[in-house]
C-alpha cells in the first residue's frame, strides 16, 4: 500500500483520470472472464446429457427463446456462444494490456522529463553535492526500473487480481467448500513463498541501485577524462571499475527473476494433482461422470485461467519488491528538494536590471552545506558602473564563492547583493542574471556548430549571424574560423569542443558572453588558456568596452587585471585591500608576493 501511495502521488490529475479508466476496463475484463468460464458448464452439460434441455428450467427457457431445429443445432449455438465469449474476453484482455503498457511507458517519458525539470530547477548549491552521473542514472536507469519493475507489474497485479477474484466468485457459487480449499492451497503456497523471499528481494534491489550508480559513474569518468586516460594507459583500471558493479548488477537481476519464477514449476505439479483430486471429489459428490462432467469442465477451464494469473500476480509483486529502492529514490527526488518556484530562470529576452551607479555586496557571509567554517564572512565589496574591476587572492581566499554569490548561483547566509540600492531578491534574480555575461575558466560546449555554441540557448530561427561574426571578431576568433575550418562558423566542435584547443574553446566562451550584449561582463579565469599575444588582443577589446559595460575579472595571472580601474584583494573570505594595480603593489605585501615583486629598497612598509 505504501508503494501504491508513492506511485499515485507521482501522477497528475489527468493521469489519475486515465488510471480510473484503465481500472474500469480491468473490472469489465474480470466480468468477461467470469462469463467465459461460466459458459463452459452449460455447454458441457448439454453435450454430455442432451436430456437436460427438457429437465433444466433455465436451459428449457433458453431453448424456447432460440427455437433451434434440433438438439444438435442448440449445442452448436451454445458452442459458438462459448467461443464468442472467450474470444471477446481475450480481445478485451489484449486491449487492456495495450492500455496498461501504453500508459506505463508514457510515464517513463513523463517521469524522466519531470525529473530533469526538477534537477535543472534546483539552485546551484544542489549540484555541489550531487554527481552528474548519478543524476543521469536516475533519469534513465531508475526511471526505467520504476516503469518496467513497478508501474507495469503493479497494473498487471491489479488486473489479474480482479480476474482471479471474479473467477473465484464464480467457483464459490458452484461449490463453496471446494473453492475455499483450492484458494487456501494455491494462495497459501504463493503467500508462503513470497513471505520467504520478500526481504531477500528487497535487499537485492537496494544493492542493485548502488551497483548501477557505480557503473554509471565509472563510465562517465572514463569518457570524461579520455585524454588523460589514454596518456596514462589506465584503460584496464576503468574497465575493471565498470565491470565489477556491472557483473554484480547482472547477478542481482538474475537472482530476482529466478525468485519470481520459483513457484511456477512446483505449482504446475500441484495443479495437475489437484485436478485429479477435484475430479475424484466431483465424481463422488455428484454421483457419477454425467452429473460431474460440467463441474469438471468448469474447474478445469477455471484452473487454466487462474494459474497464469496467479503466477503473474506473484511475479509482479516480486518485481515490485525488487524495484522498491528505485521507486523510493525517484519519489524522494521528485517530491523532495526545493519546489520549482524556488529556482531562478530567465529567458534571453527577459527585461534586464538597470545599472547606473553601483553594485554592492554587503556583509556577505556564506558557509557551504555540511561545513562548519564560513568561506566568506562579512564581506563588503563595491563595483562602480562602467568600470573594470579585478578580484584576486591566493587559493582558498574565497574568490570563486564571492563570484558565485555575485552571479546569484549561491544564496548567502547573511547579507546580499544590491544594484543601485535595490536588493537582488529571488523574484529579481532572473532580471539580474539576464544582465550578466559570464565566461568560465572551463568552457562548456555542446556537440554542435560554432554558431550555435556562440548563440548558446537561442532558438535556431532567432540566431543573428551578423552578431555571431561580430563577437567572433571581438574574441579574436574570426580569422581562425574562416581560414582554418572548411565549414566556417557551421563547423562542428565535437563533444565538449574536443576538436578545438583550450584557447579556442575559451574564445568561443568569450564570444558567447558578448553575444547577448550584457550590461555586466564577468570573466572567471577566462583567459588562462590563451597565449600572451591573444590574451592581450582580447583584453584590449574588453577594456575598450568599459565605457559601455561593467567588467568584473577574476584572475590568477595578475597581468590580466593590470589595467583594471580597481582591484580587490581577498584573504580568508574578506576584502583586505583595494586600489589600482600600482597602489596594491605599494600598500599590500600579500598582493606583492602574489605578483612576485620584491620590496623596493628604502620602503617604509
């Protein structure tokens, strides 16, 4: 019941209506099965003893209504009716199976999409503690397990349970005592076996989820670091890291399937013996073969319908137990975490926040989840509009965290960001981020054309080719594209830009940031992979924008920020000194050490 509640909570209102429709079809199927089984008895009775037509009131009434020319014609009509009922029942069973399979498989699409939406709508901090391979695994592997191992067998269990209930009701009407005995024997065997294996199956399911995560992670890391992997010759190590959990997962899957099929072979023996016992019982109870034959046919045909249904119920319940861990994981990730409304999104054409005077970070404090010490504490930083500002500091000084808060990727524990005195609250965050152009040290590229990587996130029909070329020139990229690539701006860059050098990828990242003409341009070690000449050319272009844009540069190579209007030097999450490059050389010893400039003779510091 707990699993049913979890599954039901994942459906939308319209999907719940479809479930009610499928449930109604299942009930109709159960009634058709019952009628099909019930029709066997009168047909067999007339075939074995035609005189029943005159002695049985119901058969006599039916004979009078149909008015056949002979008893044989009446028997033929009964036979055709039985065949028609069985055919209708089977056709409706096929339709119900189609409806169930179509519904459950569409849920795979919907759940994976919903899970992707849930992940992407989480704040940036969520991804600091989650492995991308794990998230991908959840979207594909675990959603697949829930669909194939929980939804589909769950619907089948419900369908077959109703069929079993209807057929048992018919048998109970025919002979209550015999039906109770049959149900007790077969139901007891299935229940006993299921009780015995249920815990084992659940443990196998939990271990399967863990091993599946390990193999996804191993494969993702192997492909993600293919260059280093090939150079170090450690292919066998990564193959082993994948192979071991993959083999265990295969063994767990096999064990689960073996357990789900376990009762079948034993029960076929029990069923055959039971039919013989039922025949002997009916012969004694009914006083001979003639009177017992219709009941023998009834129970034999009922057994033919019940045995596969009972096995499917058991198999479905075992599969659900095995995949409960996947359902729990999916349920937690879809219903847990922050709601969609807590995330910040913006469209490329969203109205941008106006910046005329200054941006401030005021009394900002931030501690990463699970950590005790604050990375940034009471940090204050002011950035004038249309100026170039550098942020530097040694490793661990808090540069990256400060920048992530500035970009709105991390929400500070205390303090905040304001633009012209207006606080950047969650409802304004979309407008603020729409004002930003960001270039990271490691540039993400999609496996597509250079044009689509520069106009990243822009629909194809809205891409401005002239603007793409313009920012390509500004990023010192145009000459390389037109002279070295046969397809020019339509050249495919490969997975994450594998066909390009690090410097070329960074220049595409710079062009991408400039494409939307942002009011604030943020460079995070954005020129670290460029040679000195290329960096100088690009930075000259960027510094030339300072009269029109606010430029924030985080750099380890101090030559990059030498021409900045103001440089803020960070230590232990605080701004310890601010000024021009020359002023910091004169007044800040830590900055001078970072710049590797010796103390001048006669200095009074």
